[in-house]
C-alpha cells in the first residue's frame, strides 16, 4: 500500500480561518504537512507561529480594511 504522505507538499499556501478555536487548533497541526505556508487567521489572539512555515494574522475578516 502506498503512503499517503509525500515529500512534496500539494499546496504552496493555505488559509485557516478560526484558527484559535478548538477545531482550528486541531486543523493547524493536521494541515501543516500539506502546505509550504499555513496562514492562520482569527479575530482573537492565538499561539504565535511555530516557525517560518506559519503566518499568524489576528483580524476580523468582515473588516475589509483589516484583510490585505
């Protein structure tokens, strides 16, 4: 049986919204192997980026001035 994990990541960048919540915390760890950069976003403060493969952005996605 072939391994589901490959050495090449299928995505360059993924955005995870609601990253500070319970499901967001689980998905943060789960999605890391699938992307070169995981961008984490939430309206509340969250754990800082663990390394260069994560970007943390605290903002309200309903506020278009906060979203770049």
